[in-house]
């Protein structure tokens, strides 16, 4: 008996159904188990930091991976207070969507896009902001809403909502150090939390690592030759633009005594 041929799409759909049915994480599938087409994992335990204006920031990263065979577009990512989510459900700390989401999803080659191709990975950069340290949650989770804009027939376009990437948070006050440099006129440039330092994720020992999350470029402002030349030009321009005033008239007698001393002396000898 010759088996009936199946289309590639039908075989893929059947295989996906079998995998979902036969691949539980621990024993039989539980009621809370559900497929997650986008894998998500926090790179490292987030640690809170205070800004110079008293604002508390929680900068961290989430590694994403589309494990399906079709593109998936992230519509939104909710950062959740995991403890409050379990108790009363009112747990959204911050939400990323639109440009705020797409501009912070870094793919290979420096591409920023909320659409992940089939089998493609990316890193999502999150900056949660708090008025005081007491507001920082001790545990986080993330609710991702994603759509499949180009599904493979006969599968329809669908929207998936998944809660993933739970993590603990280091909420202790950061260690206070003394001044990093001596002297004055120092500027903290390219500091936390959205500079080029923050995007320097490196693949080391088979995993992503980010050592420059809180890095700072210290720049000292010192007068240079160009700065002095510009100052002189401004000074000359100021002087040239000031109104010119003629000196007051000088009496004739004073002029003669100052400009013609020889004539004055000859006249005095004649009179003598």
C-alpha cells in the first residue's frame, strides 16, 4: 500500500503538533505550560543604580530567539513586578512598544528591528526607571506579545502572548566610591544607560556577556590653543563692534607745549 504524499506545510504542522504534545519539560504537560515561539532569557541579574539627579535606573538585557520557521514581530514587551503579578495582577512596571521597542532590539550586524526572522536571535535592551529605590521590584517577569505576519499556509496569522524571562533583582544600594579622578572640569560622558558602551555585547565562552553596562568616559575640559584663539577672536570682535568715540578737544596752548617744545624755547629766547 502506497502512503498518500503530504505537502511540506502539512508535514511541518503535524511535526509541530507532535513536538508540542511529546516534549514537556517535566513529566506530563501542566495547565500552565504553553508553547513559546520566542525564547527569552535575562543575560544577568539586574542591579539598580542611582543617577546624579536622584533617579534610580534598572538597566538590563534580554536575549531573544525566534525558534519558528516564519518571521515574528514583537508588538509589545511588558516588564512585570512578578510578586505583584501573582497577588493582584496590577504589576506593569514599564512597557516597550513601537519605536521604543524596535530601537532597542539589536540584531546581528547592528540592525535594530522588532521583527525576528526565522531562527533569528537578538538582544533587547531595557531601561526601567524609578523615583526611589523602594519602588524597585525584587523579582521581574516579562510579557511578550508577538504576531506572525507571514505564516506558512495552512496556518493562519496569529498573535501570541507569553510570560517569560523571570529574574531576581539586586535592589541593594550600590557601593559608593570616592572620586575617580582628581581636579576639576571633569565631565561624565557616554555614561549609563543608553550609550555605545551599553551596546557592547560580546560572545565569550559560548554566551553573551556585557561588561560595559555601567561604563563611563571621563573627559576633562581644558583650554586648548584653538580655544584660546577663539577667545581672542571673540574679544577682537567685541572691541570692533563697540562704538568709537573721539577724544575731547585739547586746548591749543597745551598742544603747542607738547608738540612744539623747540619753537617754544626759541620764542622764549627772543623775548629775553
